[in-house]
C-alpha cells in the first residue's frame, strides 16, 4: 500500500512537470516565431544600405559571385552611371563606347586575367545600354553581376 501511494505521488509530480513543460514550450513557440520574424526584419533592413540624397530613388544590387549587396539609391543625377560614380560604387575606364566598369562596390574583376566582367541588368534583364547611358527610372532595379565570358 505504501508503494502504491508512493507511485501515485511520483505519477502526479511527473504529470505536473510534463504539463508545465508543455505550457512553457507552447508559450516559447509564439515567442520564437516573433523573434524569428523580428530577426529576419532586422537582417533585411541591415542588408539594404540607403545612400545618397535626391528626389529619385532606385534599387542597386551588386552580385560578385559570392555575395549579394542591395542598396537603395537616392539621387538627382540623370543616368545610373552618374549616380553610381558619384557615390563611388563603380569605377572603370572611359572609352569611345562609354564607361567600361571594372570595379563595383570595391570588387575589381579583370577580363584579361580570368575572363570575368561586370554585366549590367535592368529589372533582371540584360541591359541594352551602358550604365553611363542608362537614364534613371524611379523604382527600377539596376544590377551589376560578375559573369565569365
């Protein structure tokens, strides 16, 4: 009889501990989701860097093959090239064909060395104009991406 009384007490204590553990788990799940959403929001806001001052705003993405960085550019310049040169996000050589971009966001590629170059895209489509001849359109996304020829 003493053994059955002890077993019932142990069962009661274990049951209470399980109920408490489940309550903590369920309440922590809501907190974990909120924390995860908050963490993602903070990560997104940290990865988008806002630069420049001006009335026109566009998105600029740099994909160097390993990392992708997103900028929100504010400018009063007329062309994408002018805006990015002004903010020192691109550099290159001028030629009779326009600006040949060699460096984007501090990353330089050398076609002569490894056949890599910076490809210019507008809203995900390969650009039909050079960066220095592309008129800025508010809300558009302009991208430089390392590609191999």
